[in-house]
């Protein structure tokens, strides 16, 4: 079904995009994959462009299927800033085949990716009993936007594109990048200092979204869902045993995910489930809020 939908959407580009050419005096269309990227581009370019986001609010980048309307709009675009989220893998190659003039900029270029953790990565030193099925690394962790220092690198890539292709606005873009870079550095330093004040740097989360965030702020994430799979009953018991030993009482979940298993584990450890949104648009405010929420619940 998903493959069929993608093919239908790609056909929509061929038959409809030609009739949706950019109107004279309208802004150039720029696409990004997720909402935080929209914020990054806006901080650099202001309101110079018509910014379009592929993964709509409340949707999940791992499973998102672009709509026909979105892809027709893509036919008007000058550039698409990718970031390495899963839906891009099947979608982008097909778009490249049809829209030969559309530029693509990989904002994850030059960033060393973390591998997605496996059960053994998390629990290899714990004393859980019994055997569990063998796990293999699924691939690179795509959540690079959750570390402010990595956003500086992504923003530099974005700025380079606009400086090269819109040279008459280069000074404006460079000035905006410098200001944004400074704000990112400040919030990174501030959050790191705040996290150093807590005695336990481990936190339990449902989806392993927080690897880069944890790396930047010297934390350790313990994910429940690994390699896109819910834990087996045996693995669930190992997780429960481990977090009880560590006296962890909070499970952080994404608003985009079903919290059924998280609620079940929280009940068994006498804990609570707390929602975080890694895809909120106002990036700096969101990092501040995530830091405050995590600190409050990790004490």
C-alpha cells in the first residue's frame, strides 16, 4: 500500500506540477522535512522564502507518507533540505527521478551519526537472567536536530546554500547565522551546566530519540523501543528490573507515539509517563522546555 501511494504521488508530480509554476513576484518555495528545520531556515533567511514542511505536526518522520498536495507543491520548489529521517529513503530518490531541476541539500552532511542502540548496548553489563533474541544494529540514528551543537553545523550548511544562490542577500544571511549560532552555543552551555547538577544522568524513554541530546549533555538514555520494535515480554522485565535498581521513576515519551507500553511499565515501577516533543517548531524554546522538564523529573 505504501509503495502504491508513493508511486501515485510521484505521478502527481509529472501531471500536475507543470501547471503549478511559481507566479511572478512570488517567493521562491523551499521545502524541509521536519518542523525544526523550518525554524532553522527562518532564523537565517527571515521571511524571504515560502517555507514548506513535509512532515506535518503530529506525524512521525519514520512512517510519514507525503500527500499529493504536498508533492505537487514540491514541483514549484527551488530546493529541498533533507535531514536523514526515514521517510526520505524511499521518497527522495523517486522525486529526484522526476524533478531533475530541484536542488537537494543534505543538512546532515559532515555529521558523524550514532548507531541506533540495541538491547545488548543498553543491558550488556546488567545482570538480567535468561536469553533474549539476538539483535543487530539497524542503522544510523537520524535525530541530529536535538543537539544544539549539531544544529550549528546544519545551519552552516543551510547558510552556505543561500549565500551561494542568493548572493545579493549574503550579508543578511551571514549576520543571521552568526546570531543564531551564538544563541545555540548559549543554550548548549546553559543546559549542560544545569544537567551537571543532578546526581543520576540516566533517563528512561520510549523511543530512542535522545542519543545526540544525551551525548551533548553527558546523559545516558535507556530506550524501551529498540530498532523500531516493542520489547518482548522478557526484555520488558529486564528493563523493569534495571530501572528499579537505578530508582528511575519517569518514562519520557514522544507526543507522536502510542504510550500503551510506557504506561504499563510505569505502573509496574511505580512511576509516571511524561511527554516531550522532539519535533516542536520553536527550537530554542523547545530545548529549554525539554531541559527543564527532564531536570524536574530526574531529580
